[in-house]
C-alpha cells in the first residue's frame, strides 16, 4: 500500500525556527522529525511526499530514501494537497500529515483496516484540534477547533482511503481561507463508513517547544545515540539518554544532561551545562554557559557566559508570543528559542520563552526580555532588549 506524507505546510507557528527550514525537517534526536515516520512507513509500502517546489530540504531527504516527490504548486490547504496526489494513486492508500509522528505499529493498524479509516486520540481538550464525533467506531463528523473545550477525541491526521475520497475534492474554501481535507471527509462520511481507530503513539509539532517534548519521547523510545566520530573530552559528564552527532566536540568539563540532542559539528566548550535542549548542527556554545530547555538553531555562535533562563520566579507556566498572540506553553521550564545563524557577545542572558530570529547579532551583556525579530541598534553593554 502506498503511503503519502503531506509536508508542504509553512509552519508559521514554529517561527523563528522555520524561517529557513521546513517544519517537518526540524531535528529531534538528530534526525529530521519526518524521518522517524518515514523509516517506520518504509516497512509498510512505497512512499510519496507532497511538498512545495521551494522545499529543497524535503526534496533532498525524499530522494535520499527513494521516495516519490509530488509538488503542490500553491499552499492552498490540505485538500488542495490531496488533489495533487490524484494522478499518483492507483488504489487504496495511507495518508499521513508530515508534522505528526506515529509508531510502525499504529501505522500498520490503520493501513490494515478493510476500507476507509482514520486515527484518533483522546485529549484533555479538543479546543485546539479537529474534534471527532463517532458512533460505534464510525465517524459522524469532524469539527475544526470548536469554541468549547472539554475532553474528547481529536483527529490524529492519519487516514486510510479508497480512491472514493477523490470524488469529494471539490469542497469549497473554508472560513480559514483554505481548502480543507476535513470538509471532504465530512461529506464522504455521509455515504461511506469511515472507521475511527485510536493511535496512542501520536506526537505532533505545532509550537517550537513541542520539539523538546518530541525529542524526549524519541530518546526514551530509542535510547542514546552517541556517534563514534564525536569527541568527548576529559572531565565531561553525560547523563543519558542523549544524542550527540558526528564531529561534535564536547568539553572539557562539560555536563550534558539527559534529553539533550547535540547536532553534527557542534562545539560545546569548557564548563558548559546543556539541559534537555536541542542544539542544531554547526552551532558553538563556548565556556561558562548554561542552556536549559532551549532550542538553538543551526550555525549559531553564542558568546562565553551565555545564559538561557528557563524558569519564572513565580514558577508559573512559561508563555511565548506566537504570531503576536501570547500562548501558554504548558511548560514550567522553557528557555530560549533561537533561529539559525544567531551570534551573541559575551554574557548575554535570555529570559524564559523568548525568541531570537535568524541572523541576529546580539551585543555583549544584553538581557533579552522580549522577542528579537529585527537587528537591535544598540552598543551599550547591559542593555535590556
């Protein structure tokens, strides 16, 4: 059975990490997020990946595993992505959102259904999901992000379809300005039974801090991976599980705490503590620094004495701005979220949940109390930004 992955989403809520990278290519456990699902799906059948023409990173990964590339000409929504697939589908197929991760077991569970089926999962509040209403294990309807919350079942965005789904790709544009797959599914459910199957292994990427949760789950599931080509210098303490990639240099005298992933070619200097963080490839964190519950993009260079604060004094959940709106991360500990190619001078501190956009140069002694989206025009040390 063919497995199709949707990977064309822009990931605007993941900014600044997705300014120069596709959301599905963000690393967890030192692999692109989508690669974990692709490896599981490759044991089930041939793979196709739907992406935009400008997503060269996704296309490179697709070619490396021998997957078919399907180009979605314009990012007009999930139903439009499905339209792009029609010429490439000959029979029943499995459809998976690329920003969701599933175990091989759960993929097989959905794929082995007799006809149309979809994955669901129980959540504490359906408010931020597609709320699934079913009866006797058969879908009745999906309500996108209902105004009321409450416990219930959410759409897990993994489906088994017959070719009949293509009879419903003419659904009108939604209130959100997109052509949405759920509209087609709701119409299809009036004529065909669509089974609802629980998939407890479901993990998704919506907000930047989700990377930290997924990274932990991946390391718990697969254990430590410390590359033979990584250099761990004297006096270092490694608390597993961790992922340390080829060419990384750690220490001396550094402390890498569990649930940390350190990418290819990273340099972690003398007396540095990394806690439950994702440090992407080519980044440098020199001596006397602390990075906790943080995400550091590719090719960053953080000056000596860099500190990412990760806990509020009142110990309440850390909030963060997403597209200009304050969002509760649900985490008591959340540090810095730093885009690619950021440089800081010495003794820079970043307050909990604050973001720095790609390419920003932060002057020495700065205290980051707000998101930094544009290059600050300051020269005085100790300036609050």
